[in-house]
């Protein structure tokens, strides 16, 4: 890998103002070396076809050749913590049940009765057995056959033949992923270097404190790509520009499945030029959506930068919330937006702000997506991990800001989502079937489509 990385061309245009590397060089303590890897790859400047987002035929190819082969995030531990708890994951007409076993492990099965094909379960819950509501065929929670009513009429079926077919399922950091056809590499290999990076930030006792979903009238890729670059803030989120280095962001790419946008906070956007450090603090306190609104006003010491002051406050705050290792963490890990993307359908935030996770999937066709946002919290070290909050499923006319549990974040998501239906409408109206992307700032989108093309070519 090192030789391959050394051979890459890392040359690209840079925004005016300091780079992420220069910003991090001023931080104290320094960012761990493993987190400073600038693993960008050049995917060129060719346009994408607008029809990739609108064509039913292209969508059918994704359904046939891509979705069955990838690892899809299906659930989190705290959704089904006790033996007999189960969750249902549906996507593109396929349905999987994940069942917590008596030994604490998890088995995943196709959610299909082997008699007449009815779904065994339509929602999450708890069950001591898996019984079909149609005729009563029943399985044990480990997938072995328990009973067939009127067994005398099914002498031709052996118990072994009637074992529920399993779906491959693997776990990382509280997330459970499924792979429909079993051809994917091991999950840790697929996710690399995510497991190594996230080991710095203590994910194992996180749980879903807020969970919100909404159907967005746009292609699933349109929705995913809205979170793959930061510079849309210039017009979509102008309130965050005084404390967000949007076009200073660093973009990193690893393998086929993982990439990162690392956006520095506590510095002004290059679009604004030089502004007073106190103005950065004031804007952050008024519009971040992620700060403690009840905290005392932050006053800069003589010569202190806004970034250093905000980092110091977060260092104390995260230590108090049960992250003792945060006391020695870098400002970058405490402040910046480490927005990872795992192909195709999950985006977990890293750093000590790693309490946001996105998931998207077609709902049900090329023109609509179920977008889900989770806010994670860390369970106290001396108690059990709480169960996941139930998902709030917003209606089409309900804004994200109607959810009060996550403070100002809902208003930011309203800004993001307001663009997306009009992107989809515009793509359908494209006169030249071209989507023009930036060379560097939208290279994660190029990477995403390059990976998609590899699956479609198989």
C-alpha cells in the first residue's frame, strides 16, 4: 500500500487560506500520525451522466449487480440487545431478520417463510420463536425448524431442508452489516481503515439517542452525495461560514469503499477572508448546533485563537462525558467534522464528535430515498447501554427542525434536504446529460461512482 500511495499524484488545486495540514500543525497536542494520512487519488475531471440518477434501467443494474454484493448497514446493537430481540432490514424488495441469540451473538435470516413465502416479520420486536402468521410454520430463533402444522402432509420435507437460509452478518463498533450473496471481503477489510481510525474515539458504548428518518424525493446517490463535500456551505449553510473552513477541507480516499471529508472548525471560511477571532467564537455559539447552549460565554485569553479556545472547552467537556482519553486529544479530534463515507449506504462521523451517523437506501425506486440520521450518545461506564430510541418517521410536510431533541441540527438538515428534490427534477430536465464536478472538492463523489462502476461491470 505504501508503494502504491507514493506513486500517486497528490497534486490538486487548493483553496486560498491555510490547508488542513497547516491548521493541524498549529494545534496542540498534534493529530496522531495515523489520522493525518492524505490518501487522495486523482479521478480526473470527466463529467458524469445525469441519467445515472434518473434512468430506471441504470437503477435496475444497481439492484442486480451492486446492492447484493456490498456490505449494507442493517442495524445497531442497542436496537436488539437481549436474546430473542430482532430487527428487520428491508431494501429493494429484499428483507432480512437479524435475531439476537442466547449466547449474545447474532444470526441473520432471509425474512421468508419456506412454506408459502410470507414475510415472517414485518417489524422489530421480541420473539421466543419465528412463527409465520399465515399457516403457523415455526422456527427456533437459531433458524432450525420447530414445527409444521399438519406435519403428516409434509412428510416429503426434512427438518434440515427446512432450516432458514442464513444471510452473512458481521459487526463493527456496534453496527451490524449484512451481505446478501456472501461475496464481499470480510467486513473489517471492506471498512479499512475505519476500524483503526475509530479505535481512537471509543465507540463501543455508544447508543442511538435520537433517530429520525424521512423520505426524500431524490435518487439515493443524490442524497448520499449531499454529504460528500463541504463547500456547499457557501450558499446552503451561510450561518456556519464564520467558524467552518468549508473549502479548506481535506478529502481522503482509501481502497474502493471508504473516503473522508475532514472539515476544520474554529476557523473562518476562506470565502470570508480574515475575521476577528472573537467573531468566530460568537458565530459558533450562535449557530453551530453542536455546542453546549447552556455553557458560559467563552472569553478568549490574550493571543489565544478561537480554535484553541474551543478545543480546550471541548477537551474538558468530553472528559466530563466519560471520554477520559479526550484530555490528551488533539484539537482536530475534538472540533473538526470527520465525515467518513462507507460505500454504499452509511456515513459515520469520526473524532470525538462521532455522534452522528447517516444511512440512505432507495425508497422504493430511482426517484426517492429513505434518509436516516442518528445521534449517538455514550452510555455511562457503570451501567447498561440503553436501548435505541425509536425512529421518528417524518411525514413529507414535517421539517427536520420539528424534532427538538437534537437542537439546531434539524435546521441544518432542512437546509440540506431542501435542495435535493430540485436536484432530482433538474437532472430529469438535463439538456446535455452531463453533471460537471470539481476536481478535488468533489473527488469523493468521483470515487463513489468509480466504485459503483466496478460493481456494475461484473
